[in-house]
C-alpha cells in the first residue's frame, strides 16, 4: 500500500485560499529535494519505506503494525506560536484500497501533547485535497512537529480475540468461516473510526440514506462468539477476561456513536443490541434509538411483552423475567436521557423464531395463526408511541423478506393522543388493555391472559377479521387495529 503526499502548513490569519502565496512553513513540501526533512518511523510491527517519484512522496507500507502510530511520517522544527491560527493542507491518495490516516501538530517529545485535534481521513484511490485549521492555545513551541499516523489497517489486527488468543467467530449459518467479530477498542478505536468514516463518505455525505443501523452494538463484550469454556472476549488483550473487557468494549461502541454523530449531526444513527439497551446505557447520548431483534421470540430476544407479566411464558428464557420485555424496551428507548435532544427511533423486529430452529424458519412455507398473532401484537405495540417502527420476517440471518399484511394498509391517519390504559376492555385486568386513538381509528393491545371485549359508540371495522360493528372480542395477548366506518 502506498500513500503519496504533497504538504502545506500555512500560518493563516487571513481568509485567503490555502493554496495561495502565503508562506509555507513545511520544508521541502513539494519534495523537490527528495525525502530531505522527512522522517519515517516504523515501529511496533510496522514496516514501510519512503521514496519520491514525479514530485510526490510515496510511503510504501508492507505491514501496518499493531497501532495507528506503528508507521509515522514526521517533520520537526515547526514554530507554532501561542494565540495564532494555522491551516494544514495536503493532497493524498492510496494505491489500491481505502485507508485511514491520522494527522496532528504537536509537541515533539514526551508526553507528545497535541496542539491540533487528531484529524482522521479515509484516503481513496483518487487524489484529494485535505484541510484543517487549529488555533494554538499552548505556550509557543519552536520545535513542534507534524505527524502522519499511517499504521494498522491490517484487517486481522482489528479482530476480537478470546482470553486464550483465538479469534472470535460468529456462529451464524451461511457466513464464511473467515468471518470474525471486530474489537471496538483496539488501536485507539481504529475499527470504529474506519467504519464511521466509511459510512459517512459512501452513504451519508451523498444523501442517499437518512441514516444507518449498526449491528452488534452490545452493552457487554460478545462472549457468545468464543469457544472458550466459559466463553471470553479479551477486549484489552491482557490475557484474561474480566469486567474491564466489558467496559472497554462499551467504550469502543460509544466512541463509534459519538464520532459519527460529530461528523454527521443530523443523521439517524441506531444500533442493534439484540435485546434493547438498558435505561442507563450511555449509547442513547449519541444514538437516536435501537432495535429489538427477535422481539416476542425465544431464540435470543425477549419472550415477554412487559416485565410484570411473564409467568405464562415457557421456561427457556426465565433469565429475562423481571428484566424487560418488548414494551419495556420500547419505553426505555423513547424515554431515555436525551441531552442532545435527538429524535427517538425504536425498531421492533418480530419474526417466526418462536420454538423454531433457523433451518425450520428458513424453509417455512405457511404462517400459522400463532405467527400472525405475534405479528399483530408487535405491530400494534409499535403504534402506541411516536418513534416506533416494525418489521416481521424469518429472523436472525434470514432478514429481508418483504411480507405484506392487511394491517399494513390500514389508514389510521395521525395520532390524536398518547397511549392510554384502561379505556377499553372489562374486569380486573382492564389496566392491561393499552390503546391509542388516531384520526381514523384506534389501536388496541390486549395484554391479558384472557380475551377482552371492547365497545365503541360508533361502528368500526376490525382490519384483521374485516368484521364491522360496535362490539369486538380481542383474544389474549393480541393486538387489533379498528377503522371508523
């Protein structure tokens, strides 16, 4: 891999274009004197060479090393004065693949204080201009340096490992065995930076997409991909597995969300944690919301609709009882602390993975009445709050089916109130009947272990049964959409 550079560092106290006749502080910035003035420092497993061709400086990288600073290209002797502003400009590209680089101006000795931000760029095969500005707030330094960190991007250096040093591999059916889970913490968050920049450049900057949803944004390290017994995920690679590994994995995920939010403040940024993030999860600070995969299922999601009514569910997921359910996760997302005043989005993903293997789900030819009940319960639940989105398909590793149901065609109009409890139904469990009125009808969720009867003053039509009237019976643990006649 090669990176070419044409470098400029301007003392910029005017609004002139940076490629004007302002004096260039960089020595040999056009490389007319070969590599003079430039220092290449491979270390920590990095291997690279330096040459000049046709007025361009080439860094020939054969090994990316362990860290982003495993390959440093530096120039020393810069006078950076307190109170003045500077503009750094350079042109660069990489020969064959996209590559992250990091640039800073700073102190040329321990503790290597940065005077500018660490600027991160993703180089492509197209030569482009890159520019950033900074103001010197530290005391004047007459021997500062400019540093280009060109290391890592060796993909296997980003893989997650177990405490025994084995690469973690997901068990998902249909995925090549070469697939690995990534470590969000390694090399100063190298992988989160790479992913965030890739998404920004290829999907968000060109306005083709409103946002992105990241998979495996877990609150704990993904030990389920480990073959150790008991399973491990050595996030800090210190040879053991403890609470620090969970903490540092979460730091990496948080870095991804914060970094991309800073780059794309208006984008919709969400993530899938399998089960919903808990109420104190720091991810909500920068993410619009999250996804509840396998909601109302028993593969790995939550069987429960809410944490208070779980006694009727099978024994497979007793560990979730009293923690949260589909409704609890939804409410947690909508009501989580929101210091950045982000719009909230929560995805309820229901599927056919209730007492079915992945193979059976893949080959399923006909939905059962139970499948359709779960679909209705999830859909109606998503309509109880603003910010709810719903999907129904075959489940984990089989997502993507564009199934359509009559309920999707219901024209409810806009909501006219927040959800309420106890407005419909009868008996002691009336509080477990949730409803929300819309311009053209009403959505009702009956989360009771028995059927409930609802009454309307005017005629409505049950979208599911196509029956019209003023009195309807909703089966237990079911949801219904009614449209005014």
